[in-house]
């Protein structure tokens, strides 16, 4: 078999999982392929990647293609700070209004739609838009009342607004989707999972999984170091990056799985994904 192709997201939220691989502390027998979540979702769906982090919704959408890697996820049990709705008015008042949603995300968009339908009880007009860090300077160019932003761009806007900067005035209402989900369901939220193609040889998938777990464990033990690197990459303070990492969890514990299955259950009831089951990479 050709070298294993392993996907990774460029946002700092993946630093704790890939940091040891990046600096050579943990070897990975494969090629890293970097892309935003929707790009990795597409590459996995096309069979162009063997193992990857993907949007949780990508797994639900096509579960028969994938096996979940145990003990790996990007989750929050409350505020996440990097999946944010920035709005000029309260979310419940956005019915019929134009809401720009990030083209880079599937899970966050699906969660936002559920929240509007079942928590805020209104129907905006959802319009795909670009919302990466490079796009922030053009945020005023498109007419909108609210905007869904994820990843490093969301963290930068959140940080600026929290300190009373220009984004506080532009978007006086800010909804953290992780916090809203927690308030609605009482459960953690799983934004992303790691999966392997079912056709990937089990030995190769297990080796990649072991490397990712070892790298994750190394990174979680060195969040101060990764916070300094994240601050350089984003322009957000080291203290804010440390706070951000502290609010994330990279495991899939029973509570995380409860949150994941509840999200999937609600998506099934809404007709957005087919009914299915969670299937995990087996032990050797």
C-alpha cells in the first residue's frame, strides 16, 4: 500500500494532537495533508485520505464508509470560543434576516440550524460565506445581520470583542455555540472526530491511531508551550490561547459520546442525516 494519507486541520485547536508529530517526537508512518474541515470531509468522501479528523456531521452523513478512532475528538463541555455566531441583534430576532455561515464547516452549520429551529425559534436566511482569518478584513463587504465564524478567525474576533475592541461594536451579540448546546441539552458537544476509511488496512489505521494518541498525550501535557506557539500563529495573547486550550477536550469519553449521539439523534429527527450507529476501529 502507498504511504498512509492522514488529514489535519490547520487551526490551533489541532496543535495538541499534532504537535509531537510536527516536531518529530512521535513518528507517523504517513503523509500529513492539511485542509479546513470541509476540505478534509470532501477528501475523505472521495477516498483521497485514509485517516483524518473530520466534521462530526461527515461521519453521520456517511457512517458506512468510516470507522471512528477511539479516544480522539475535538470537544467542549460548555463554551468553545472558536465556534461563534456574531450578530447585530439577538438570535431570536433574526427571523428572515441574512446570516452568513462559514463554508469551512459542516458540524457548526448543522448545529446552528438546529439552534435556530429549536432554541431561538426563528428562520433566518442562511448564506454560505468565507470566514477564515484572511477574510476578516472583508467582513463588512457583504450585507448580513449575523455571521457564523469558526476556528482561529472566531477566536480572534471573540478575543477582540471580549476586550471591548472594534468587533464588540460591530457585533454586540455573540453566541458561543458550545455554550448554547450545553445550556440546551446539559451535554458536551463533539465538533470533530478522527476516522479511518473502512478499506484502510487495520494494521495501518491502528498505527496511525497510536501515533495520534501518543502525540495528543504529549501535547496535552505541554499546553503552555503550545499556547505560546498558538499566540504567535494567531496574534491572540498567550493567556487567551491557554484559556482556549483549557476549554477543549481531545478525548471521547462516555459523556462525549452521549453528546455526540444526542446531536446525531436530533439531526436524524430533523431529516438531515440518515439513521445509523457508531462503529469504531477494532483492536488488532
